C-alpha cells in the first residue's frame, strides 16, 4: 500500500485497529474513552487515527506516559503496585474471616470493656475486703489482698477470640442501623 497523504491522518476502523493491536473491539472502545486511541471526529464510521493511536498504545504498554506533574509513569510498575495492594487487601479480608486479624475499632472496644470491668472490680475491693480484714495481722492482710488482686488480674488472661468476633458482630449491627 502506497501512502500519498500525511501518515498522521491515516484512519482505520476500530475492528482493524483491534486486530492490529491484538485486543478486542471492546478494549479499543475502552482505550478511546481513556484517550489512548484517538477517534477521527470527521469519520462518520467511527474510524481512528492509526499512527497516533498505535504510538499512544505503545507508550501505555511500555510505560512512558506522564502524570499531572510531567513525571514519567511506568505503566507496568503502577499496575504491579496496584495488584500488590489488591493482594494485601485480599489477605487482610482472609485473615479477618479466619479470625487471625481484627479491626482496630473492635480491639479497642473489647479492651476498653475489659479494662473498665477490671477498674470497677479493683475499686470495689476495699469495701469488700475491709470487713474481712478488720483486726487481722499484716501477713493475713497481704495474703488476702494479693489473692483477690491476682484473681481479678487472671480474668484478663482469660482472653478468647470469640470476645472479638462477638464485638465485631455487635459493632457491625450498630453501623448498619446508623446507615
């Protein structure tokens, strides 16, 4: 084929461009919307400029596009970063489903509740123990108080993962109601 006109003005159909690029016509339409494939507005059949479209497509695949600041964007590196983020999000969702990870809000709710209960119990010890320890020796007072405090602290060690899932379910229900 002999080109007698300006090669920058050669247009082809979207179907032929798709064949040349090895993509589907649907992908060509997406590339038109993304501004990579340039449509000839004067062509009533929807033709696209061949040379500029292929150059743009090649730049996109090769990674020589620029961002708003004029800095070069490596398309494949950006795509790899995007895929890595998607993978990390999927891993977090899986960890939550397997009860290996919890929302920070859920952990905060559970710990706040546990520590609030501990505080209440510790503050109640003087009124509980005062009558029992009245007129007792120093050793007996120390023994009883130590046992009671250790008993209250041991409740904190009785952690079960169900505490977090129960809170998560309650918290999720509250969020749904407020939506």
